[in-house]
C-alpha cells in the first residue's frame, strides 16, 4: 500500500486545501476529503459540481491505489 494521498481538486469550499481520495479505516470505503476544512464527498462527481456532504468524523488513511483503480476513481487524480 502506498502512503501518499491522491489529490483530485483544490477545495471549492475553503479554497485552502486539496480534496484527496482517502479510505475510512473502519469500513474501507473510499471518500474524498479536504485536507484543510475536512469537507467530504462520497461521489467524485459531486466535488466536481461543488456539492459538499457532511464530514463523517471517522478516522481516515491514505487510499490504496489498487482500490482507487477498482472504483474507477483514478480518472479524477491529478499530478
């Protein structure tokens, strides 16, 4: 597993951090979370439309690249 965070977009909510693909530790679910304001999205198309969801307050970790590819979210990752 790689320990880096995969960026998708500059946060449209706080304009201070990257929206990154992360994994919820307890469930393994992939979500997108701002590195600064902790705004969260469960669907990448919502972040692209600036629609925010409530932060679930669950511990998160860097997502595994394999899981990102399997969910077809690799197309949202930017360099």
